[in-house]
C-alpha cells in the first residue's frame, strides 16, 4: 500500500491519502529558553533545608523548655537572665532550658 511519492501515505484501512509537507530542520541551539526553577533548584533546596532545621530546633526548644515565672516586688523595668542562650518571654512567663 505504499505510494512511490515520499510525501504521501495511505491511512490504514481507507482509501484517503494523507499528504505531509516537509519543513526545513530547525535546531533549538539558537533559541533562548525561559529561566526555570530547575536552574535554581539547589538554592531552593538549601533554603528549604535551612528553614526545616530552624523549625525543628524551635519545636525542640518549645517542647523541652520549662515555663518560669519571676515575681519581683516592686516591678523592674528590665530583667536580664544570665547563663542561657535565649529566654523568650510570653506574657508573664519565660521559657528556659534546664
């Protein structure tokens, strides 16, 4: 069922002729591709890793810290707690690691 013309081919099972016109070859080397996230994948992965480590460290601190209340009369303007890395204050309470 092959036609001698290279640009024509029969659709199987019918008598219709499908004509395919040739086009010149175009290589993709000269075209500029849009910037994609794949190019910066390592940067995104590093940022996600840093955020994950900080989040895990924060969760660990909150679940292992002790809640401390300091009652001093008369009230002070400022309290400095020495010997700890951080001492976040939530209302009248401080979170301190033992």
